[in-house]
C-alpha cells in the first residue's frame, strides 16, 4: 500500500479466486402408464303412430269440408302433373346428356323459329328470266328487327331493277314472331344492308350503283321526310358497293380524331363511322350523323394503289376486334384490317402506316400480302374472341385460318360441300356457321364447323334446299341465325350454342 498515491483517479487491479464449491444435478421422471376409458350408447327403439279420419268423424257443419277429395283438386292435378313430369324428364335427360363421362358427342338440334317468304308486289325488273333473291340480311343490335334486301345477283351491263328493303320486327301481339313493319324502295338493287352494332334505329345500305345511304328508323312512319342521308355522287366510281361495316366505339374514336385534325371541326355526340368498299378497289371512311345531317368523307383508301398493278376487285373486308381489358400478352394492334378480293388475294392493311399516292389525297394501307386463295374470296372475318385471328372462305369451298403475325395460314380446310357464305358463331371461339349452295344430295342449308379441328360439329335442324345467298347471326342475347336463299325465303333458327361441347384440343390450332 505504500506505493499508492493519494489521487482518486488511480485504479488497482488484482486477480480474484473463489474458494467456495457447489454441486448441481438434473432429475427427470416420466410415467408409461396411460389409460383411456370411453362409453357409448345407442337406442334402436322407434315408434310409428298414425290415425285415420273419415268424413263422418269431422264435427263440422260445412258440407264442403266433408267432401274428399276437395273440389277442384283432381282437375288441378290433371292440368299441372303432366307438365311437371315432362319438365322433370327433360331435366333428367339434360343431366345425362351433359355428363362428362359419356364418350359420345351430343347432337345439338337447331329449332326453326320462323320461315318467311318475302313476296314483292312491285316490279323489280323487266325482261329478266331470273327470279329475285335475298341479297343481304342484318339483325338490329337489340335483336328484335331484321332487315332483308331483295334483288338480283346478275346484271348484264348495269342495274335497271328496283331495289327493295323489307324490315321485319318481332311483335308480341303476333306471338313473338317477325312481322312486316316497313318497306324501303330504291331505284337500283340494294346489295347490302347493315344495322349499327349499338344504335338499334340506325340502318345503312348500299346499292349496285355505288351509293351509300343512312336511314334513321326511330320513327319509321316519316323516314322519307329527311331521315335518309346519301353519300356524295360518284363514290366508288359509281360501281357496286361490295361491303359495309360500322366501326365500334374504339375504332370510331380513331377516325373521328383524324377528322378533327383534318378539318378543325368539333365532333358531335352522335357521330358514327361507317366503312364502305367498292369493286373499284377503294375503301371509303364516312363520318355520319343522322341528327345533324352529316355525311362526310374522312379518308379514302386505294388497296395496292401505290404499286403499278391491276386494281383489285374488293369483295369483302373486316377490321380487327379490339378489347382494352385483355391481358398485355394478348393485346394486338388496333388499326389492322384485312381485305379479300375477287382474284383470291388477301391484303393485310393498317390505318396508321399508309403510303400517300402521288397526286391525290388517297392512301394505300397495304403493308403485307398474304398467301390467299386461288379463286374469289366470299367472306373474311376476324375472330370475336381470339386476338389477331381471322378466317376466310373462297368460292371453291376452301376455308383458311390466319394469324395476322404470319403470312402463311394456320389452317387450310378443303370442304366437301359448296359454300356460299360464312359467319363466326358468338360465344364459341373456334366455331363458324357456313351457308351452303344448292346441292341435290343434301337437305340442309347450314353447316357448323370447328376451324381448329377442321371437322363438322353435330348440329341438326338446318333443313332447306335452296342456295343460301345471305347469312346473319344475332350477336346479342340468344343465338338466332337468319339465312336468306335464292327463292326469296328467309329462315330463322334458334341454336342452343352453349350446348356445343369443345374439348381443349378443339381450341388449339
């Protein structure tokens, strides 16, 4: 201690060793004895009791209560029980038919809703030996009105016949049947009729002389008094209009925006876009408004017009179906359309990448020529469910399925029946309805095909013998198919399309 100073900041350290010692032990016990005791009981004793009462045992004064059975019961049961038993039997049959354990395909039967012979009272032509036929059909967006065009398919030089459009409307007073409501006459044959897909009262039609006409049928009694709008004279070179198509809302916005940029005019709330193609190789885009009396050209396309080639005779065209809510992987360009021609060539076109034709305001929209058909293309249509997929059918009964991303077809189907028209079936991504030409060896007018598997689907009930000249499928509500033939007869069928069973293999190309 003598070496320590008196400062508080100095510290002394030394080792400390304990001398105490303690012991630690762990103990554990476990018993292996375990017992479970359970008891259960069940009674099998049951008692059934009942009693019978005769009318004499009833201590009532009303004589009606003493009657057994009660008055009217037998008559009520006779009316109700047969219908109940039929419904129960039908439900049992549907359950058995819809069973996935069955290997046999279900035969779907189409029911003939109505057959109408379109008779013409006025003169359609003079000096002709041919008979008028159904040239075009179109369902309204509500599905309660059908427009039918009657005329002639062949003309030697130019059309000298009167055209007729007959409007049929479903009337409850007539048992929900189609009843003649209105006749529209023209000085030439009406080659096409087309209802607007969302405005039920708006009807467009085209003539063999190149005119395009808009009708507002909201008040059908005075449609002649200013309710009709006609395109400017000379469009499509005064030649036959071969196809009409209304634009849906998203496609219409593209061209209405283009019109605003070109003219500086504000668009109206009821403005619509209509496309028309002619046999002179042109496609016109029209801005129409029946309320404001607007019928103006937005832009004109000349298919393959920038190349020094023969002008194609356009027979059909269709725009791609765009759905904004599709997944990003399924989204495709929304400005694509395909054009079919009389020579069998197929042109893939775009509205946003066109070439200006020298010396005019006409544009050439073609950006790719596909491997088409060897003969005239009757119809071309994009799929309603599959993005970028479209089908085309030619006069030699060849059906092809294309993807817009490749030039070669996905599927080539050579059919063994003569084909006259084609239309996609709604709610079925790979099924088309084909109108058949006259054949003495068959007794049906339509056929239903799966374009993925290339086979005919088992659908019965499409009885008919004439050549189907026009076909239209109602896209709203129930699947109702209208077909007009060469004898001016319109047949309407109800097809239970939801009963068409498709396997996973039937949905892949």
